[in-house]
């Protein structure tokens, strides 16, 4: 009997000790509620769910992937935009090269044509002096011939010299006009540079717009992956991989 009483007493002590320890460490309430912040995460896009690596009751860390949508179309679109931007950059570089070539050519031609124009102008001045002298000599010969002082042969020679100098004068003035015309052509090429620069500016603007579209597409591509913004515990999931979800 003593042994039985001792065993009963030991059992009661063990139970009482466990109850007291539990009551000391934990709070018990029959109608208790768990207070917590609840967050619902959903997709900003329409698409097919291909991955959902979390389950209800699972603890997650900030930045951990909760779900992922099929992003193949978005990646292809991003590659298309990047290819378009690369094409625009290549076209802009081509315009840079063309502008540089035209500028170099026009600078060289301006220098050459200015030199030719200066030489033609100097030649006109020189021939004009000779032309005026030949004209005066012819007029003097005509006067002397009329007085019977100069022979007809000398008169013919003076007239021939005058006509030769007149032709040279006409030719030299034509050379000046040609040099000026060529300078006008160079001016047209300079205007071509302005046109190329305006077209290049248009390409530069289109390239900037393409960069904006690329950045927007990168954001959309990132929206195909839903990550946890906080540390927490998954309360409930509502979709399964393979389902098509709406934004």
C-alpha cells in the first residue's frame, strides 16, 4: 500500500509540476486570436503561372520568390527593343561618319576653290591691264592710219592684238564665274551637312525613346516574378502552377 501511495504521489507531483511550468511560460485563452499584419500579393500582369515555390505555412524571407509567370513573350519583346535600339545607334554612327566625310571634303574644296577664284581674279586684273593697253594702242593706230602715218599692216597687228586680249579677258572672266559657281556647289554640300545633322538628331531622339521603351519592358519583365517584400509566414495560396491568372 505504501508503494502504491508513493507512486500516486509521484504521478500527482509530476502532473502538478508540468501544469505549473506550462502555466508560467504560456498564456492560454479559449477564445484567443492571433494578431498579425496580413498582406495579399497578386500579379500586375495577365499570364500563366509556371512556378509557385511556396506553400501555406511556409516561412519566407524578404526578396524570396513567391510566384513566377511565363515571361517568354516579354523577353522576346525586350530583345526586339534592344535590337531596334542597336540598329538606331548603328544608323546614328553611320550619319556621324557621313557628316565627317562631307565636312572634310567641303573644307578641302572650299580651300581649293577659293585659291582658284583668287588666281582667276588676279589673272583678270593682269589681263585687263593688257587689254586696256591693247585697246589704247589700237585706237592710236586707227588714228594714225587715218592720218596716213601708220601702215595698214601695223593697224592689222594692233587690231589682232586687241582681239586676242579681248578673248583672254572674256575667258578669264568666265574662269572667275566658274570658280564662283563651284563655290556655290560647295555651299550646297555644306547645306547637305545641315540636313544630315538634322536627320542624325532625329535618330538620336528615336534612340532615346527606344531606351525608355526598353526600360519600361524591363520593368514589365520584372513584374513576371512576384517576390516577398517582407519577412513572414504564408497564410494561404490561391493558385497552382499551370493556371492562367489575371492582373
